[in-house]
C-alpha cells in the first residue's frame, strides 16, 4: 500500500486516534479510573499505608512502565487487537494467541464488577444532586448542639480521653505486635484457644510442643508490653484533657459528636445502596449503556473527546480537595500514613496486592494497551508515552489518597474500611462544607463516573475489537451484543451484597463475595499472568527488526534499560509473586527476616 490515499482510507476504515496527543489521552483515560480513586486508597488503607505505597510505586516503575511500553509496541506494530496481534507479528498462528484470549476474558471479568462500582458512583452523583448529605448534616448539628448543652463537662472529658487513648494505643500496640512474625501470634492464638477449651490440661499438652512453647513465651513477653502501652496511653490522654479548658473540651466534644453522627448516617446510606440489588442493577445497566454507546460510536470521536476535556477537570477538582484536606486536623496523620514507610506496618499480602494493582491501574495484562496502541499512527517515542500515561495515573492515585485520608483521620474513621472507603469518606467532607459542598459532590462523583467510563470503554473495546477485527462484525453490533452479555455476566456481582442474593452460599464457600472473587481472579491472576507473557514476548520473542522499528529515535541507553526490565526484572518479579501465591514462598517470613 504505497499509495498514501489508499493507506489513509484503510486507516479511516479501522479507526485511528485523531491527533498525536489523542493516543496518550485515551490511554491515560483508560488507566485513570476507579482503580485510582476507589481501589487504590482502600487497599492502601487495608495494607497499612506507607510501605505499601512505596512497593506499589516500585511495581509501577519496574514492572508497569516496561510492560506498558511492550503492550503499546505489540499493538502498534501489529495494528491488530490482542488475539490477532500475536499471530500477525509471528507471521503464523502460535500459542501466544492464547494470551490474547486470556485478555479478552479478563476484560469480560473486570468489566462485570467494574460496572457495579461505577453504578454506585452514578447513584452518588444523583444523591449529590438532591443534596442527600444536607439533612444528615443539619440533624447531626442539632443533636450535637443539644449534646453540648446537656452533657456534663466531666463526661465529655472522659469520652475524649478514651477516644484519644484508643487512637494512640492502637498505633503503639501495632508496632509492638509487629516485632514478632505472624507465626508467633498464630501460635499464641492457638495456644490461648486450647487453654480456653481444655484449661490447664490443654496448656500442659500444648506447651509440650517445643516450637509452640517458645512462641508462647515470646508472645507473652510482648503482650505485657502491649498492656503497658495501653495503660500509658490512657494516662497520657487523661492528663492531656485535664489541661484543656472547659470551653475547649466542649467545642471539641461537640465536633466529635457531630462528626460521629454524620459518619454513621453516611456509612448507613452506603450500606443501604449496596444491599439494594435492584437499584444497583438499574445504575449498572445505565452505565453499561453509556459504555456501549461510546464504543459503538467509534474510536476517535467518542473516546478521545471525552478524555481530553474531562480528565484535567478531575485532576483539578482532586487537587482542590487535597488543599481542603490540608486544613483539616487529620492532614498530618494522613501524610504520615500515606508516605512514611514503616516495615512493621505492611501486611505481607500487601506485596502481592501492590503488584496486582499496578497492572490493574495501568490497564495492563489484558491487552487494553495493545488495542489502543493498534489505533496509533506514526512512530512517537513509546517509552515517553508510557512514562506520561503512568505518570498521570500515579499522580491521580496519590491525589486520591491525599484527598481521602485527611477526612478519614479527621473524622476518626478507619482507613481499612474496605471497598466503601471513598463513598463513606468524601460525603463527610462535602456535608461539612455546606452549600458549596453540594456542588463539589456533584462534580466529584460525576467526574469519577467519567473516569470510570473512559476505563470501561477500553475494556469493552478489547472484547469487541476481536469480533470486529477477526470476525468482521460491525462496530455497533459488536458493542451492543458484547455489552449486553457482559452485563448479564455481571448480575451476580450486582447482587453480591444483597441479602436476597441467589448465590447466597458463594461467600461462605469461597471466603469472598462473588464481586470480590471476580476482582481477585482478574487482578491477582489474569492480569499478572497476561503481563508476564507480554513481557516475555516483547523481550524474547518479538523479532528484533520489528522491535527496532518501533523504538526508532529512542536513545540506545533507554532501549537497553527497557530491555533489561522487560526481559529480566519484570518477569522475575511477577513469577516470584505468583510463586508466593501458590504457597511455594512464604512472604510473611521472608519480609520479617529481611527487616529484622
Ligand atoms: N485502569 C483502570 C482503572 O484504574 C481499570 C482497567 C483495568 C481498565 C484493565 C482497562 C483494563 O480503573
């Protein structure tokens, strides 16, 4: 096809990005999504902050960015979506095609639970439009005023002191507990349970086990220090509040009471939504409909335009909320939580989760970047593009943490609250801000929705493009049929938290809700495996000629660094993590040995 006109016609037929920036914008739109704003803060909270964030950043740099470049390269060179791309590059059908298929499957699985969370965001957008938090705030304010007027100051002092003591001792106690590896505490728990059941006899029998006896001795010594730390925290708190004036105590107690009521009601509202399967069905269906419409509308016009304008708006709004957080009492604590690496605070499983999330948040391991790369013309620097996409994604993820955790700590909430974190925390701040808060809430949840949409589009695009590219379906037909099938497949996730769920036995049987199971399967298995194969393919299998052509203009040293990462570092790290998952390595003990 040397005739430029013919080439252009072919490009138009398959669809291409409208501008050079278009690809980066759309890829960043795919990367930035619920993973950044919903998932990252809550898994950071569950994994103790600091060190988890650092490990995550390392995963992005050492595994994510190299594999991102690899995916874009494969897509751009093949000009095909993942299933077809490998065969095109190898010149024949090979086993690598299976990697493409796994990607299609992963897109299917992820979108099926992603639409549920996006549905929650939709519900919250509407809730914000009717200003749902205002009555909650007003009622709480009234109650707190009454509380201030009627409660004796001594009772307030006692309550505040108890709260402060609990808060401070929790951190102290955690630190002491982490001095021993988890196995010690597991042994100790087993011992205590046995003593509880069999009394002195159980005690004697268990202490006969040499290893266990040593664990018990160690745990008991630490337990003594735990008790002492609790005691000290209680004394400190009482002294602290004795020094505060009555007025200071009253004011603080009122705020605490008001915030407690607001947090309880807002938490309740979230619980009510997620357990209401039919409402979530409605929202998920609406979200899926939007996704289908954009994908059916074609590559450039739909996706690119949405991303170019709304993404910067989201970042600006989040920046604003971070500034708001900076004026809250919990900001210092939030900063420490997010950035201070404390080896004793990391849960071992966090390492695995950090890697899995690096794939999830960058949309890697399922061919989304292969697909988007395939619509790219020209030979712009792939490494630079990857750095930009990952950079924007990381900034949004960190902003999300800096926005959410000050509110969590200011309200005395739990960082480890799980999947509801963003929905339970942000409305607290919006409620306090008053009437301007309503506008912020609408903007925030609305933009979160847009971010979710630009990610969902890329998932459906991977699945649909197989039927468009390989099966010759029309774009609208593929979008509609597959969108509907995925929606149906997602219904168990929609109803996963509804008490009337038909698969009620799922959670007791598998230890996770259906929704969490889908997330777990995709994020922890399918994406890392897909990424592993992509890195091996790009590093070792992809013909050098093709690779060199795609890396034209990239500095030789950069190419060498990338090759090192994609050939060795990324695969080895992923394999190590997967080995740990199947139980060959015990990362609990490794980490403990490493840091002690
Ligand atoms: N990266 C998206 C997010 O962070 C999720 C996603 C995963 C999108 C895989 C496409 C492919 O929300």
